[in-house]
């Protein structure tokens, strides 16, 4: 039996490894991207793509974005411009993102449980709906964004699960790296040679430093 990592595609082949996947400890993680064991699923034969559900009704689904959402949107647009080597446009989007970030009010009663619930909702509802709409409109660009975004969200989900089990020890004596292209997060002494999601080289990763106590 072969098991696939839903985030980076790493294959755990029981025959080659000489050990059943189910016998691996719960603390085992993907050797490529660091995803938890729960992120793996048995390999299945390719299935015929199901018909896309009805497209989203834009008038009914449109909503007013909050300052925080607008900041995140503009930040993502800035990164997209950077990838296209449009530095002037990227700088403008970053300026707008910073403006909305400063205007965003603090989230009341913010905690890990609420954040985890929102991430789960994105994975179970948000991305499937967006992907279906993109397929229906033959929007290959949005489809690609969905693939990257869903994988990055999935690694956030598995990292949060590990943190909930291990606590602060999870990040002790190690570093946190973020891909500046797709947002993939990696926990380790050094960034991966290639980003498991967007395949850019390690120098595209930034090390996230801990907050300085006041």
C-alpha cells in the first residue's frame, strides 16, 4: 500500500519502507514538508472528474470585506505582482495593505479554537466552492491559486494540530520559515531545498523571528 501526502505529494511506500503506515507513531511527520501523519491518505486510482456544481451567484455571494480582509487581499496582490516582476505595483499594493492593517480592529476573544474552526471551514467549504466556480468558468489562473492556497491552508491545519498536542515544545530549538511566494510554512533548522507547494528554491524562504517581549 502507498500513502500520499495531501500537501506536497510525498509517497510513503510500505513495500519499500518495510513498515506498515499504520505502525508509524502519531508523532511521525512527512519528511519532505513536515505535515502530520493525518495529512496522508491511501493512494487511489485516478477517478473520472465529477461534474462541477452550479456556479456561485455573484450578486448573492458578494459581501463587504473588513479592513483585515482587504489588507490580506492587497498583500496577496502585492506578492502576485512581485512574482511578475512588477515592483512598482507591488509597492503600491503593500502600501494599501499596510493602511488597512492599521485600520483593522482587534479581534475579540481570538483563540486557537476559533482559528482552527475557520481553517477547517476554508478546507471543507471555501476552497471546494471557489474551485468549482473556477472550473465552471475555465479560469485556469484561479484554479492554480486554489491548488496552492488549499495546500498552504492544509499545512497550517496540520501544524496547528501538532502544536495543540505538543505545546511550546513543538517550536523549541527550531525555526519557522515562510515561502515568500506561496506562503507555505516549514518548521525546521533550515528551509527545504525546494518549496513543497510552488517549487521555488530555498532562498525564497524568510525566517520568522519571535516577538520581543515588551
